[in-house]
C-alpha cells in the first residue's frame, strides 16, 4: 500500500514536464499556494490528486496572451 501511495507523488521535474513549464515555475506555484506539496526525505513531491485538482482550475496551462492592436 505504501508503494502505491508513492506512485501517486510526482517530482517537481515530472510535473514541469507534464505541464510543459519550467521547474522554477512549478516551485513558484508551490510557494504561492496555487498547488500543494509534501516533503518526504528532503524531496518536494506533489500528490497526483493535487495535480489533477490544479488542472481543473487551469493551473499549469499556458496563459492566453492577447495580441496588441
């Protein structure tokens, strides 16, 4: 059961790849409170349930840039 729970925890690097953003951007989202994380053994990890929750609200999605007129 413990191993199954660990599969549900993603590294900052893996989240950055999923969202196609930088690791620094993922860290900034954590610091700002937009996504939650846990620290285990000195590693910052993000639960898959938190990633999916954030995606429902558009976190990690490319921001829409409006062209200048």
